[in-house]
């Protein structure tokens, strides 16, 4: 029976400990949210990617031989139709509405472009042969 | 499939696209490059379908395959001479897809994760309207370019006084509306932005035609890239951003190359439609009594046969007359005689960058014999005959000698240095720039009038006779 005060004391400590734990967790949560608020806007990262890709494009395109400028246009045509990803996401949402329909139309036209662009590029390139 | 894996796959696609473009540095690598590009596209499409919450898979796939079949059909049937209008038509589809995608994002932003508690994100609204506006200009502008190249629409139609100022005002209104749209988030304002950008695309491209077409086609190529990048920013997709940037810079570089080849600024090409009107006046003054020497296919055949080196200079006239196969035949006959036959290509010959190269490649001419301006220009002095087929302005010495000429400063092919110059032309009419070519009246110049294909077939006939 003389152990009872010890148990009570320990239980009290446990309660206060858990209270402080809750408090700490709360602080952590608040800190975390402040971190998210302070986090860099994703557009900065995207802008970085965009500008670096512009530089890559600049150096790669200057290397293209002028004789292949027409195939260059048709292949860039095909790959810029990667915009189809946006249309596919629009078309894919479960609750069907106008957004889906527009998505479907865009998927159709973009895929005309993708397939057509790559095939016509291939057709042209196969003509450039050394005799 | 986890989102991380999907993003990584997009990176793979992006790198494939870079290699596809890099491959175009030589014809041999280009074919492999194209396949790498196709692989990148397949990866991108396949992983997109693995996104969580991606419903209606079958119907989307069927739609894509349906479009694909039509695309393949067009790509296989199209004549090589019709390549400029095909490219222009395809650009318009990218623009259309961009407009539709931005509408989808506005109607159902929750699908793209761009919605916050207070409605759409501020940045998303800007990117959305940017994507829609560039897409709109690309769509309508490319449609007009297609109609002109296809011949459905007259080259110089719809010009009115103050058009450029009107376009400027329209552009300012467009920017203002965009700002209001971002603040108000109103559907009506978004519609207005799209309508105005469509109108702007039409008005910008309408007054431009003829030899300025290569610049316009490249410029629209660039726009289609920027439109894709705009949508990439809207829906936070790095692959779209990277690809858009690649295509955008590609088109921009091509426009720059074309403008440099004409010694004009991009601004001048787009807004310089009035200059053409003024040059007509200069024309009538300079017209003195000069006589050009007219030759016949028989004489031409005789001259060609007795030469040891020939440089052919093809222009848009070759494409119009579909004469590349006849040219190939004539080249073979001359080469069998031991004559050195080569081709000189001016950067702006034809209606799109590289137009002539593709046509000559189609008719089976070795690409090693097809040379660019800088590569071959010095060789004209050592050449017996320069045979110009349906080209004019790109050979006009006025570009070097006459500071008042509208084409002054434009790099030209020095055909005048060849011992003899033969021009195959439909008539004595001036070239696109509306200026006369003094070369026609030189002592060492002979003119052959007629359709390029028919004239060359006649020459072949006489070559075979002797």
C-alpha cells in the first residue's frame, strides 16, 4: 500500500509528460506549416527548368544542319503535341463534364499531330540518303 | 505507379526529345533520333495513363488512336511540295489543343490540383491566360498560314490602312483583359481573351505572304512551343515546360536564321508589309529599254553538254512546277557525261526552312551535292554554267550594289560570277520583292521562258538526241 503514492506520482508525471508531448507536437505542426508557407513557390523551380531548357534548345538547334530544317519543324511539331498530357488529364476526370469533352477534342487533334508529325519526319529523313 | 516514378519517366521523355533534336545534326543520326523521339512520346503517354484517378482509359485511348490513324494517313499521302502547308496545319492543332486545355483547366481546376481554399491560384490564372492567348494566336495564325500556302486564300488579302496600329491596340487590350481576368476570375473575360487572341492571330498573318512565309512558319512553330510551355506551367508539368522551351527556342532560332538570310528584322517582316507598296514606284522609274537574250531548250542543252561544271539554283518555282524529278533526270544525264553538277540552296528559297533540300532529297539527289550558300558561293567563279530554276531575288546583285534596293544587304548567291547564267522563269515578271533583276540583261545571261518542268523536259530531250 505504501507504493500507492509512488504510483500516483508517476501517473502525474506521465500526464504532464504527455501534455508537454502534445504541446511539442502542436508546436511542431505549427512550425511545419510555417515552413510550408515559407517554402519557395513551385513556379520558381518551374521557371528554372524552363530557362535551362531554353538554353539546351538554343545549343542543340544551332547544331542542326540547314538541310534538315524542314524535318526539324515537323519533329518539333510532333513533340510539342506533348500538350496532349494536359488534354488527357482533363478528359480523365471521373465526374464527367464540359472539361472532359474539351479534353477529348484536344486529345484527338494532338494525336493527329503526334502520329502525323513523327511519320512525316520519318518519311522525309528516309529520303536523305547518300548515293 | 507512384507519382515519383511518373515524374522520373517524364524526365526520361524530355531527354529523349533532346536527343531527337540533336540527331538532326546529320541525316544519318536523324533517323535514329526520330525513333528516340517516338520512344519518349510512348513513355510519356503510357505513364500519364497510370496517374491516380485516371478514368475513361479506353475511350481516351480510342480517341488518341483515331486521331493517330488520321495523322498517319495524312503524313503518308501528303506530297513533299505541300510540306509547308502541312506543317502550318499541324501548328494550328497544337494551338487549338492549348486553348482547349486551358479552358478545361478553368472549368475543372480541381483535376489539375491548382485550386486553393480561396479559389484558383493567382499564378495559375496568369499561366492559364498566357497559354490560352498564345495558343489562340498560334491556332488562328497557323490556320491563315495554311490557307495561304494551300492557295485557298490569296497571299496578300485583307490589308487595311492602320492595320498594324489596330493590332497594337488589340494587343494592349488583350493584356489589359488578361489582368482583369486574373483579378476577377470571370469566365466571360477569359472568353474575351481567347476571342481577341484569335483575332490578333488572323490580323497579324493576313498581310504577310510569298517569300516571307518561311519566317512566319518558323515563328508559328516557336509560338506552338511557348503555348505548350504555358500549359505546362498551368498544370505544373515539367515535361510540357521542357518540351515547350525546346520547341519555342527551335522556332525562334529558325525565324532568326530566315530573317538574317533576308537581311530584315523579325519586326520588319511582320510589320513591314507597307514597304512592298513603295517599291513599286522605284520599279517603274528604273525600267529603261533593256533587252534580255532569250534562249531555247536546244541551245541550253548544247551549252550544258559542253560545260564541265554546273551549279543549279532552285527556288520556289521548282516546287510550284514540281520539276524536281525532271531535274534529277537531267542531273543524271549530265553526270554520265562527266560534268560536275551541284546544287546551291539559299536559306529562304521556297516557302519554309529547308524546303528545297527535302524536294531534292525526294527526287533522289545525293545530299552531299546539295550545298548551302556559304559552302558554295565562292565556287560560282570557277563554274561554267549557273542554272537558276524559278528563283530570282536570291540571285539579284542589287542586294550588293544598290543601296536603295529593298533587298540591299541580303546575302545572295553569286551566280553572276559564273561564265554563263541560265534563268528558267515563267515570265519576265519581277520576283516577290517586286524588284527587277539586272542580271537578266547581262551579256552572259540567257533566259528560258516557260514552266520549269516543261523546259527541263525539253532540255532532256535534246540532251538525249545528241
